[in-house]
């Protein structure tokens, strides 16, 4: 009987400990969510100092949540708006290097590539496309390659990239790619 008592007591203690940690985890997630909402709202009213301060707080104190990467996106956007291209790139690279969430990593690579090619840093853009593309985002990366080749006046490679993009779209037919292909005189 004492074994059963101790076993039940032990299970009860484990339950209390688990409940305590689960409660704290939920509380922490709630806190970081509220901070992030404040940061986003501040971003939309162009209160960038508040966004930066809240983002730094989230990045420092809430390491294991996706909000950290979302804050990197906000900070990158702010830096880009202020023409601080290199720090914008830095924050996007943080997301890629962390690689915590595949979707965010690939969206950051897309943004990186666009920033690179808009700032005539084509080698860097090609590096990221060639080294990080995968089947899910293949069409999007090929579209960006087409844009870069078009920027370089390399019409043949641009057309090839756009066609590859069109032929690999999984969900919707992309009208913007169709327009780009049509600009070369091929009417789809």
C-alpha cells in the first residue's frame, strides 16, 4: 500500500511540475505575442524607435519562439526603408543562418536576392539562389533569376528562367511571370 501511495504522490508531483512549466511557457508566449503586436502596430504608424526597442527586447529575452525571426524581418524592413542596405541584409541573413522555420528562411532568401539584385550585387544573389533553392520555392527563385538576367540584358537566360518558373508553378498560374515572358515577344 505504501508503494501505491508513494507512486500516486510521485505522479501528482510530476503533474504539478509539468503544469507549472506549461503555465510559464504559455505565459511567456502570451507576453512575447503582446510585445510583437505592439511592435507591428508601431511599425505601421512609422514609430521605428519603438519597433527597434521592442524587437531588441524580444530577440534578447525570447530566444526559442518564431517572434525573434519576425522581429528580424521588421528590423530588416526598417533598415531598408532608411537605405541602410547592409544592416537590412544582416537581419535577413540572421533568419537564414538560424534556419528555425523553413518558410521564413526561404522568404528571407527571396528578400535578400531582391535587395542584392536591386543594388547591383548579382553574385551574392546568384549565390543564395544556387545554394538554397528547393522544390517548393523553385518557381519563385527562377523568377528572380529571370529578373536578374533581364537586369543584365541577358535575354536568353532571362527567358529560360521565366519558362522554368512558369513550368514549375504548383498552385496558381502567375500572371506577373506571363507578363514578363510576353515582354520578350512571346504571347502566352
